[in-house]
């Protein structure tokens, strides 16, 4: 009945009493038998609840009435949070497109870590947000990353291992039986240095699921952690000096929520990763 809203948002409004069945609050488990009157009272966001708009530079790859595709730089946090109350991508989006105040999370439907670069899509209206959320849930959004890792992994493979919160360090994720299903596919693009477990490799990784830190955790689990990763490179040994994880969201493909056509975008490697790879090719 309300396709412009995501399932999770409707559930939250049901719990908070904004979605009524025959004028009364209903539990999620209640079944409709036919003839009920379903009433949705969309709550207006409180003015003070929305983060401030801040004019920050944005590299926009694509924009229309429904979508914004951003090429995010390293160092830009996506959402305000502990230690990062403002000057985030969300604040920048509110300045660029003030109408995003009417969309939950300013239209952001997936994230990139602070120091991961590359493509991220934003929905400009509720219908587009619900459509993108459904695509993400159905795993039909294609997200491809380029990543430099320690060691010499096989030519191609799939890492199918559940990812969840590390009980020993709550800011970290880990492979655990208590986690949620997670699948990352990869293929080798280029090798650098000696064979065996030394040297480095450039991989193309494709996310089939979208767990927090998924690629970083999966590659560490494979014993080929990401070069420069400050969190998940235990036991990796020395590597080239690089101030962040060498991870870049290079390609994004999805179905446009209004036209129904498949759209795709690419983002070139940022300058720091190009310089890093060039040094490895020279043997430096």
C-alpha cells in the first residue's frame, strides 16, 4: 500500500503508533483479513533533529530527480556520530539538496568507511530510497571494489563467512558463527613482488552482501589483509607506507528507480592509490 517507504521504516512507524489499523495501534504480528482501514500518519521531523547543512565540496558523478552518485574522497565520514558530529557527507548533502531533509538519513542507503574512496548512491526522495533499499536487500546492486592486499592470493575465489561484532572489541567486526551471512567474490588483477606469502596483489572484489567492514574482514580472514588497514592487518608484516586502507569502490550498477533501466558508473583510482601501485610496479 505504501511502496514509497521502506519495510523497516513502516515497521518503525507501526511500533510508534503512526500506522493505524481501524484507528488503533496494531502489533507487527497482526494479520489483515480484508476490509481493514490502514491509516499512515507520516511524522514530521523535528527541526532540531536534523543535522545542519554544511557546504562541503562534493564530487558528483551523476544526478537527476531521483539519484545522486558521489565519488567519495578519503577522510570523509558518511554519517555524523561519536567523534564526528558534523562535516560529514550527510551534512554536505543537506546543503547541496535541501529537499533531502524530507528523506530519512538524507537519502543515504549504504555506506563507505571514512578512509575508503569511491562510489556511493543517494536517493533524493522516499520512493527512490525504498526502491534502492529493496535492490540492496535482493542483492541486485552490483558494487565492485579495487583493493591492494598483502601476500599472493589465488587467481579467484569466494569468501562465504558470516560477519558480526567482535565481542572482545566492539568497534571491530569479525568472522563468527553468530554473525550475519556475508559473501565476497574476488579475482586477481595483478601481482607485485615475490611469490608465496610475501609480496602484494591487486584484487577486484564484488560484494554480494553489505556487512560493516565486510571486504576488510573477509580478506583478513583469508590471511591477505588490506594494505594500510589500521584495524584488520594483524600479522601482515611490513608493507608500503600508506596512510589508510587501500580500498576503492570503483564501480556501481543498479536499476534506476523511475525508468527501470540498468545504470552503471565507474570512478577512477584516487591519486594516492595510483601512486602506490606505480611504486610497486617499479619495485619500490
